[in-house]
C-alpha cells in the first residue's frame, strides 16, 4: 500500500539494539525531540513511510533488510533504509555535509573545505533518497524532506513524481547570498529547493536570506511579504526582522516560505520536572553546591557553539570578581557530535586544556570552578540540573534554533532561574526576556553573566515567567501544525493534523 505521508530524514526513527543475536527496534530513549514528533504524524494518515540511510558493508547483499514494517505507539509505518557504504557515508555526510556545507550555513567561511568534496557522490545519495520516496508515495501524497544534506532531493522528486506535494524544512541557519554563494553548487541547490511547494525555516531571517540567495542567481519573483508576528521579533536579537517574504514565484510555480521555530514538548518536560525522582536529584545537587550558585551550559562540541569563548569569559569573571571564587561553579556539558572528525577533536582538546588551566589556577581541595562533562547526560538527569541551575548560559556563535534554552525554561516550573542567551541563536527572536549577550564581545559576555548572577529574585521570576509563556505558546505542537497548514486546500483531506500530534 502506498503512503499518504513520506518523511525523508537521514536518521532512522528508532534505536537498533542487538539482543541474543537478533536486532530489536526500540523507541528513542527520550520522547522529547524532533524524531518522535515526526513519527507522531503517522497516526493521522492511512499509511506512512520513513526514508533513512543505514551503513552496509555490501549494499548488494540480498540479506540486507532494506524495507521493514514498524508498529509502535505512533501507528504503523514503513521504514526504507538505503544501504550506503562506509565510503559513501564519509563522502556524503562527513565531508560534503560537515566540512563544506556546515561552516557556510553558520557563516564560518574560514572553515569551509571544498577540495575533498565528491559532488557526484552527494548527487548519487540524494537521488537514492528521492527514488525511495517516490516509490513509497501515493498519488498526490505529501513528501516531507528534512535538512541540508538532502538539498537535491526535491529537484529529483519533482522530475520523478510531479503529482506529489513537496515540503522541505531547514533545521540549520540559512546564510545570506554573500556567504551561501561561496558554494560552487549554489545554483543547483537553489533550483532544487524551488521545486518545493513549501520551504520551511526556523525564523524569518533565514527565510529572507534564502530569498536573497535565490534572487542573486535566479529570476524569482516576490509574490507576498508579511509583517513578522510579534512573538518572533525580539529587539534584543541580532536576528530579528520586521517583515518576511512568505511566497515566491519561479518558472510558473508558487513556493510558500514558512517561518516556524521548532519548539519542545513542554508537557513532557514539566512532568519530568515535577516528578519525585527529579526533586530528589535536585536536592542532591543543591547539597553538593551548598550556598554557591550553579551555572549550566549544555551543547555539542562544535566551533559554532562558542564553548571556547564561554570558558574564556568565565576565567575573566573569576579574575575580576574574587568574591565569586568558591561561590560559583560552571557545569559545562560539551558532547562530541562527530568523534571521528579532526575539527571537533581539536575543539575538545582546547576545552579540556582551558578547563584544566582554570581549575588549576582558581580551584582548591574543596572547590573546582568547572566541571567539564564530555559524555551525554540522560535527559531525566538533565532536567534535574535545569531545575537546580541558577543560570543557564547558552552562548553559541551561530545556531539555527537551540532547544536547550527552551528546555531550561520549560523545566523551571518554579518560575525561577536566569537564561543568558546569545543573540545569534534562532531562539533569541522569541525569548525577549532572556538576558541577551553577544559572544563576539568580551564586554557583553562578561557583563551578561555577571548581571545574571546578581539578579534579584523578583526580576528573575518575572523574566522566567514570560520566557515560559513563549516556550509554551511556540511548542513542538505549534511547529508541527504550522508546517502542515502551509499546504492548505486539498492537503487538508490528505493529512488531518491538530495540536494533539505529539
């Protein structure tokens, strides 16, 4: 049976676990996140399919199970796994996506590495994704493609299946034309994206940047521009926009541009936050901290996350404020995203050296200024640290959205705590009452964290209350509904979505 909804995403929608020599497909450890939300849509269609890739020693091996049927709490759906060799994975994902596209998307032209890119392999893998999606889709189905490593899929799909509706969501920033056009394949990428019916971005700035790139190379027409919604134009953010292009015309077709920030599952996080287990863990953490204050920073080990700049700011804080020594502690969680990539290994080494130097310079037998955590923290434990932390210090140099800051606010059911947030995180356009900081400025970084540590209780609670209201309003359900409503018209008969999707 063909599928009404086909989701194309590089990750498989479950975790594979080997038990007694057999593979079991288990739910993701945390129901909070993008994958469980996407799977939830399968419960609202007659038939759904998910297209992903899986590394295979021999893609031609007849024993490789390419199509499997899954039935879980979200419904029954098909998963098509594309068998990719280790060489294809390295070329398509680690080199093209991470060494060439990732730095450009985040504005780091100096880290862009064009030389090792094998563009024919990137095309080949994207074609395989498009073929698999085309084979699964029912007539007039919705095919929802996710993220930049599948940029060419929409163009191939439009050739293979002109009858389907194609939506693409960009989970990273989208740079302006001056940055994006560094890519030699810029025109091919843009032409593919303009084959979509809907192209989604987190915030209006990224949508407008996409338009600027398209205009620089192609004869596109602006058909509609709208004022940005009040909840997405915080004046404290460097990424705010006053108006946004919402519809383009290209080669006789209309392309809807949707600006919808991904949110978090607030209900789930609040339930965890209020649990007895969390309360016990919070009490344990506070006993360890004593009368001191806890600053929490959580992110991936990535040059875009500003970890080095943050530790440098913390060191300056301890130097300029001797009264804080022994009274404040930074828990810096930095988990490697790609452990086999040299760039991330270097960042991890730099973080470890800086943390060691700061601890050696200011630490004592009974107090260490920094706890550097390089392994993943289970989400239920992370929620307890959110509850215990006096300050969440989230300072990326560039970030498409950043859900950690939203998780922190959702977890603060006590309406206390201070969020210090980089104005270059997409979430900053929503969270107007966070303490803003510019991670490129020593003065701004140092001033923001010092201000946050000294905030009186009434102001802390007032800011957090407003941040929590916004996080709940623009939660994961709002994002899902907003994306799918962009199809409009006849698509309402194909997929019946509501605010109860997740």
